[in-house]
């Protein structure tokens, strides 16, 4: 229990909640002491509005982002106050403001949160309309609140500048360990491979998000302020974790074939599975040590596990004889080499947290790092391009604007006490996707009812304002802590926090709770109905876009592998970028599938085919990575024409799949026949045999092993060809149905 509490209080979410709680509570306490609670509360509101715009980034981007948010929410509040008394001006300005504030989301994650902050400010502007100097003063106090939050945020940043990225790195290590554990599960004879692959795909979405968070901070710091020892350390760890993931993804084995091959020698595979599990276990243990700032002492001796596997291979070879066991030995040796490489990468991560890191330790891996960041360009053209119904964000902005307008009109016509709470509920709940809006609607209603009942029960028995104030602060802290992880719990504590404030300010708290629940119910119902009926963004409409991007990213990655094989040398930045994009796009495709699965059954069109395409793309990425990893880690000969012909065939197949998704038709291309393709594979094998014979003197046994190695690469090319053909066929089926 104590460990769980400690884990919670050391999390990024709790730290962020602590920042906003401090920034909101200090002005209220200070100005209440000075006899002006309203001024303190307005400053606290400014901090609350500004808080969403504070996302992890370099200090420069953090300051600019928070300043822009503070100014925007202050101006938005002032505009509503100025035009509200004049209905002919108010409604056009109100509608236009809400629409364009919502459209800010086209510029990326930070502006999405800035947009959210501004919409909250517009909604809460109706809580108390000011006139004359009072409205200017009110807006200035909101701006001061935003600036005060900036000060608190910067203090937190400079006290522990690497805290966020350290916690993200710990999470990344944990998720990578979980991925390796799933790879180990595949070695169980009765493993449910379909379920394990699905878990891997879902995990890929989480890993991609963590990778992006770490890139944004680490690379920005490296670019803007040079490389401190801590930044270098975390950069080496991050690069190694990416390589561990690529290595795990690239080393795909035919588990059924291996179980059949070693059915009479189960000890060999059991020894390997133990090693695979221990790789994951040591990584998981390392993440705990880093988080708790403890010295890492590995639980498992990986070198001993590796030696055990070598002994098991030797015992297998001795039992069958060298010639008879050669194929099995080659398979097992491939597994052994994979484990050796993973241990090497894991040791780098371990050393990074125990020794000082120098610039040369990066070994050129920090070259062109800024290219791995997604550039943010705030151009008018981006906004203009999205002003059409083909844009999901345009439809969402229009839907949100109409819903807020309907909510405002309902609040004015019917005897609702607080129209702003309806608008606030709509702004908080509505998301571009149906599934998330539905989920948040349910959680918001449940959290509001539950929070209202709990808070009312506490106020029924406790009447001391000091105790209620303590409950208020705790509820605020916990409400913001759970915003990102559990919206139901967050809504419960936020409701309690609001009820406690009213409990201090007004004796008629029961009526307040009733109206809050009613307002929330109306806002949630409006949000849910709007997402269902007003230009809904059903995910099956977006699936072709994500499919096309994933196939294109895989294609580019394969092209880079082919270029590297033909030109040799060091791994280029373009190769690493292509690899990164392939990982990201398969994660985006799976995230789209997850959203589709949350929608009504009638809208889950071709769900099995979409899942099959996600698995095929993931397997294609795995096979490509396997080829790329082999070429990087082995001294390869000159790429033959046969190799290039086979790779070109795969690329053309992927081109056909992309053409289908773009135009529902395949462009006629000069393609290679099945017979020609088979001849190319035979040619590849003959070329390899000739190279070996013409080289150094080599005995028959060594020659056999080398030829089996060549066969492994050829099988990988055959597998790539089959996968690309299956992608085309499944894409046709998807579009035809």
C-alpha cells in the first residue's frame, strides 16, 4: 500500500497536479487573508485556464506556450464580456470565436491543449459577466494567474529539470520489458499466438507515445543547450531502448516449426525461454531501481543463462551428430546471437545509469537528432487547408460550435441556474471520435453524481470551514492527478472540489449539487447526440488513410534497407528516420483500430479485415527489420541483381496496395511472374554458393552452415513477397466489401 502511494506521488501526473494546486491555492489563501476572496479566486482561475498549455518541452517552448495560453484565455474572456450586452454582435462573435478556437487543434498537440484552455475560458466567462473597468480588471487578473502559474511551473522545472524525462524513460524501460516478456510467451508450446500478437500491437501504441514524449524533451534539450552528462545518459538509454525494441521486433521465429523440430529435445527451447524471460525481468528490475534511485543489482545472471543455452546447443549437436544436427544448430545459433545482442544492449542501459557518460560514448548516434522531431509550423495555409468537410478537425470544430450554441440557448430559454456549466461540460467531454466522447460522457455523469453525493455527505457532518478547505485542496490535487489516467475518478474529485467551494461560500449547497448534476447531464447528452448525428467522424472512414501511411512507411523502410545493402557503409539518418516512421505508423494504425472497436457495431465495418491488415503490416515491419538487422550485423557481399529484383517486386506490390487505397484501382505495372520470382530465389542461392566456393578454402560442414544462413535470408525475402501480396489481396477485400 505504501509502495503504491509512493509510486503515485512520484508520478508525472501528481507533479503536474501539484503545480496547478499550488498556483491556484496560494492566490486564494493570500487574498482571502487580505479580505478579497474574489480577486484571489479570479487569479486562481487564470492559473487553471493556463495549466493545460504546459506540456513537456524545452524551457523556451514551455515559456512561449504558457505565455501564449495566458494571453489567449485573458483576451477570450474580455471579448465575451465586451460583446455580451449586444445580442446582434454577441452571437456572431461567440460562434466564430468558439469555431476558430477549436480549429487551433490543426497545429498539433500543444495547440490542441491551448484550444481546450481557451474554450474553458469562454465557457466560464458566463459565470459572471462584468462591465466597464471591472471586465478589464477581471481579464488582467486572469492574465496574472497565468503568469503566476508560469512562475510555479518554471520553479518546478529548475528544481528537477530532468524529472519528467527520467520518469518517461522508466516507463519506456517497463514497456520494453513487457514487450520482451510477450516475446518470451510465444515460446510456450500452448501459447495463444493470436492473443499475444494483439497484445503486442496494443503495446506498440503505448511505446510509440512514450518514444515521442522522450524525443520532444531530450532532443530539444540536446539541440538548444548542448549535451549535459544527464542528457547524454538519457539519450544513450533512449537510443538503446529503441534498438532493443527493433531487435525484438526483427528477430521473428517460426515457433510452430521450431517446436516441431525440437519436440524430442524440449529442454533446448525451455532454456532459451528462460533466458528470454530473464532479459525482460532484468529490464523491469532496472526500471524500478532507476525510479527509486537505488543501486541496480541484477536478479538474474544473463551471462550464465547464455552459457546454459550454449551448453544445451552443444548437447543437442553431440546427441544427433554434426551433420544431422546442422539445420537445428543453425536455428539455435541464430537465437543465441539474438540473445547476445540483446544482452549487449541491456548492459549499455545498465552502465548508463551507473557510470558517467562522455560525448564520445554516443558514437555518432546524436547526429541529425533534430530531424527526429516533428516540426511545428504555424502557417495560415495549414488552417485554410483544413476548412473543408474532408477534415476531421473541421467537422469536430463545427459540431462543437453548434453543440455549445444549442447548450447556451437551452440554458437561456429553460430555467437553468448556471448555463456556463452546460458549456463547460460540452467543452470537456466532446472529442473528435465517437468512442472517446461516449466514454467521457458516461464517466463525467457518473463522476459528477458520485462526487456530489460524497461531498454532500461530508458537508452534512462537517461544518468547520478550515477542515472543508483542506478537503477542497485535497480534492483538487487528486482530481487533476487522475485527469490523464482515470477520467471517472478525476470527475468525482473535481465535483467534490467544486461542491466544497460552494459549501464554504453558500449555505444552500444541496440546491447547488442538484443543479450541477442536471447541468452535467444536459451537457453530456448534447455532446453524445452531436457526435452521433452531426457529421460524425466514424473511424472506418479514416482507416484507409492510416493504412496507406503504414504501408508507405513500411515501403520506405524497405527501400532504405535495400539502399544500405547496395551501398554498405554506416547506417544513414534517412534509414533511422524511415525506421522511426514505420514504427510510428503501425502504432497509429493500431490506435485507429482501437477507436473503431469502441464505436457502434453498425459502424465497425470490415473490422476483421482491418485487424488482419494491421497484423500483416506489423509482420511486414518485423520481416523488414529482420533483414535490416542482419545486414547491419553481418559482413555482407555485394547485392546481386536477383536480390534487387525481389525487393523491387515487394515494393511494387505495396505500391499496388497504396494505389487501391487512393483510387480503388491498380495502376498496370511491369511485374515479375511467379516462375521468374522462383528463378530469382534459385539464382540468389547459386550466387551465394559460388561466392563461398570461390572464396577462402572452406570445409563441407562450414559450407553447409553458410548455405543455411543464405537460405534464411532467401526465406525472409520469400516471406516479404508473400506478405506484400497478402496486403494487396486483403486491401482489395476490404474495399470490395
